[in-house]
């Protein structure tokens, strides 16, 4: 769900789902994965708030890379509109 919210540009909502996923995780790798995505999402929010021009540039670069790859981001990772991940 968090990945979908990122793709829809609902970054703050996605963060809540990543944090909840960490709370519900049952294995070490699940916890690490959820916390990693949560921290990356927090960073994305901070960049958008503190450096809007940089965020716009990163988003444009990510969209260009995704269009070139024809996949919309990297496998297993967040990406899409509103996200500078891909």
C-alpha cells in the first residue's frame, strides 16, 4: 500500500504505512526493509520542504530514467509521480 501511495504522490500517507509495516514486521529483514523505506520517505519529505528546486530536478531525472528503462522505477523500489526514487 505504501508503494502505491508513493506512486500517487501521497508521500506523508506512505510514510505512515511504512512505519506501520515496521511495527508489524516479524523478521529482521522485514523490519530493516520497512525502516529503510520509512527513512528514505522522511528524507524525501525533508528535501521537498527544504529544497523544492532540488526536489523538482530529482523528480525530473527520475522520470527520465524510468522512461528510458520503460519500467517506471527500479524493481522492488518506490517510484512514480511525486517520488524522486524513480
